[in-house]
């Protein structure tokens, strides 16, 4: 999303920092975030940004829903629930879902087209969000960080996306590099399962920069030498690039798979093999909550599966999403509590501690609605990983650059807290 001018500024800053013998640092990135606000016109990117958001057949709707079971049924009808109110929910619905919603079983309270919704939100200006990192900028930054910290960092691809982009993973470990197996307890951070949730890329990306900045602090030094830390900021780069490629946000959620009916995309966070597609997901390919033709049908979710299964040392995990200011733990796909009482208490206590650091509410995922096939249910069920879903903050999917400093810095605190319990998550009980 960053404009060419800003890339040049960034490059200039990088050259200066290299000259000064410094690494590409978190504090430097923050400075850029807070100084990108003034945009020099005229600029073609800026002009592109005032083009209206294209209509794509979807509506932003508000539908009556009294409880989580009603919300679950709406997900199954293909409604992409974004906001939950006391007696209703709001979200995106395509033509197929709109047809289902017109039946007597549902009450649609309001609806508007995507351009109407975008105009209401007033966030239709990607040029103003230049501080966010698109795929190329993300990869460049990861490469720079890895190159600047060869003693503790390495970078490798965990697989390719539908469109052939690499899914990059930055590893921080004082001994093992690349894909070499480690017996040190592992922590895994993943962003951007969902295309339009760009803040979920920024948090893990800047977490990496922060860790390198603070690598000589006593506690961080200890984590780097005793843990195996993995950061995958952009799991769905195809979708993220699709969301911004016209210069106007598209509110795009899924990956870029071509479906059997020629519609695009599978909801990656409904595609994992945890009660796959049994509740809170849609079998209709065009819908935003489409679970895919089978569990792990998608290269992006397959990459996470392979990555996780090859690393038995993984103990903790955060999957970043936006936006609700919430921390969620299993199960998401079942009403039940997880059966292991000790694990349950560890989830509750770790979630509460991270909630304190972020101001987010921490609770069992299925209290919101039941949604099967999500990554954290799978990571816990398949590998016993203490896996949390973070719904980051904001007033929408595109909260602007001004939110970054605060949102990122408090989430770094929570991520570092997770490192502090990764050696033994049960010590919080
Ligand atoms: Zn999400």
C-alpha cells in the first residue's frame, strides 16, 4: 500500500541507518509510521485512491440474531459476521446469502452496497494508509531483518500460495537455523489468515523488529537463547494483495482459489481439520465463510499443517485477526469446554494475562459463535499447542495508520508475555 515516494523515503532511511551502522529497527519503523501522515500531491497513487470502491455484488447487512445459535445459523447461510450487537449482527453477504436471508427465518434490519458501506466508513483511501506493509514491503523487511541478525535469525518459505507467492517464516533462535529441528520450546505467531485484516500482518512483523531491537535485554536475550520463535506475518498474501490492488479497499476476506462455480476463494480459517464445516461455515463457494471442498484443501492451510506437524516442540501460538479487541481460546467449534482441566486453566490464565496487557476481553471462542475448522482449535487438538486467536482492535478492517503505534506496542507486550510462558505454559496455574 505504500506509495513509491514513501518507499524512497524508507529506502533513504535504510541507507542512512546502514551508513550509521545500525540495524533496521523497530523504533525506526515506528518513526516512519508516525511521520507518513502528510502526503505530497500530486501523486498517481493518491489519485487512484479516490476512485470509488467497486461494487462486487455483496451487501453490508444487519440481521436479527438473539443468541450465538442464531449467529451460527447465519454463518452457515454464508453471512460473514463482522460485528455482534445485543440482538443483531452485521456483516457481508453475497447474492446467494442475500437470497437465504430473504426467507422468513431471518429478519434483515438494514442493508447497503459495498460502495455505500465504504463511503460510510470513510476509509476508502489506501494512500493514507501507506504505513502498512504490502507483500513486497513485508518480504523486503523480513529479509533485511534476517540479514542484519545472522547470529539469531533465519528466513525460509513454508510453502506457496494459490498464486505462487512464498509464505515466509522468520525464525529467531540462537542455535538452530532455517528448517533445522530444535528441541527448544517453540512459539509461533501467524498473521493475515484473512486478506483484509492488514493490521494482523503489522503486529507480528513489528514484533520481529522489536525483538531484534531488544535482543540484548536480559529477558529477551534469554528467550532468544532458550526458545524457538517463528513469525509468519502474512499467511494469505494473495488475498491481501487482491484487497488493495485497485487502490481502493475491497473488503476481501478469503484466499484466491478458483472454486468449482468460478467464484473466488476459500475462508482459510474454516478450512482446518477440526470438525471441518460442521457449524458456522458455509458450503456455498461464493460465500465469505466457504469452508472449501474438503479440510486442508488449500495450499496456505496445508503449509501451516506441514509446518506444525514437523515441529513437535511448538508450545504456544497466536493467530492474529481483526477486529474486536478480543482474545479467544478453544473451543471455537464446539459449545463444550476443552476436556483437560489443567489445559483449560492454563488457557484461561494466559488469556487473562494477555488481556490485561492489551485491554482485550479474553474468553472461550464459542461463546461468540460456533465456527468449526479454525486454525487454533486444530493446533490445540492436533498438537496440544496453547493456541490463541487475537481479534485486534479498530473501528473496522481499515482503522488507518494512526492506530498502529498503540495497537502494535501493546500487542508486542502480550506476545512477549507468551514467550515468558512458552517454556512451561502450566506455570501460570
Ligand atoms: Zn479474521
